[in-house]
C-alpha cells in the first residue's frame, strides 16, 4: 500500500500540474511563460497486462512546444527493477505523446536523492539516462517570484523533502502564510501533508500556531474538520473491508486524502448497502 510519504508529492501534482513546470524551471530547463499543464494517463505500458505504471505524467504545452514530464516519488532508494524501468518510461512517453520526455524523481532524503541521481545504463551507445532529481538541497524556493503559479505546492513539497526546516518558528509561519489563501478543502489536505512531514515538536508548534488569534479563522476550523474527516475515512475503509470489497491503491489514497466530511458520509451510506465498489464511488 503506498504510504503518505510516497503519495503526497503526487497529490500536489494532481491539484496543480504546473508544479511540474516549476520543478523543471528550478533545475534550469527553460519553459515558455505561457506554459499550461495537464495530468495525463500514467500507464506507460505497450501491452496488456500493464507492466510500466509511472507515478504521474504531466503534459506541458506552450511556445516551447510540448513536453511530457514523468514524475516518480521516492521515499527510499529505488530498487534495481525500478531503476531499469525508468528509461522505458521515457522512451514510451515520447512515443505515446509524440514529443520529448523527461524523468523527474522527487526524493525526501539526501541518501535517496543520491541513489536516484545515478545514471541508468542501457548498454546502447549514447542512450543512458540520468534522472532529474529534486531533493532536500535543490527543491525550488517557494517564495521565488519565478514560481508564483505553484507557490503553495512548492511550499508543501519543500516540507516533504525537508528543504524547509519546520522546527524553525519563522519557517512554520511562512508555510502557513503561503497556504492561507487556498480553498478550505485544498488547505486541509496540504496542512495534513505538512504535519506528516514535521517532527512531533514541530507538529505541536504548528497546531498551537493554527489555534492562535493570527491564524485561527483560516486554519483551526479546518484542522478540526480534518480530524473528523480522517475518522470518517477510516470508518469507510473498515466497512469496505467487512463487505469484502477490494480497494485499489489509488482509491485508498483518494479516500484518505478526502477532507469533505459530507462526501465521506455519503460514501459510507452507500457502502453499507451497495452491491459493488462501483456503486459506492460511481466508478
């Protein structure tokens, strides 16, 4: 089952695909100012059953043309089988989308980042792959004016990669300021990711800050709702397990990331009487 450490960066991409453009720009790959981004199918298989499933694929389009960005989230050094699949991801993506393709790996620790940067040899002359790795030391600055289209997402990502030190009070305040203008559901999801990345002491300090007069209106109600939503999500998963409905990884992530208590309650009501998983989630 994918962990929150693995899924959180991918959820940021789903919320705002322009995060992919910001990551590339942060590594020196130039993109047009009019770039727009869409999440596309991450199945990079060329046969059935699927064998090559990337974590996420984003299409960037603008004056520079079209570029497919494959994003992999790594919370541990990649196994050999995974590394050997990466050149295939790039080759198939450029064939499927008829454009250039690049691989970006998000690593949440220095050791994982170092392991991901190793060049993957294919054996063919001139065709070796060195992944673009985003880690603790090169996560783009979320406060840079160059990345305004993805400031909230870069802020959260920087906490997940530990490029930002949540044990520092000024950093905690900056993070909350950067998330304050988001809609309530997105803000609740993002603050959950931030709290997951924080140490116990930093989590306590964040919650105290959210409850302070400065931030209470924006965050405290959302924090309470988030706790209720997590409880509803776990109840829903227990009901599905009792009813012997197999829950795919992507659906499990969707349920646990949902902060809309009304939606969760609706799913629970359906799960009690539904004859299939499709009937619960309108699949």
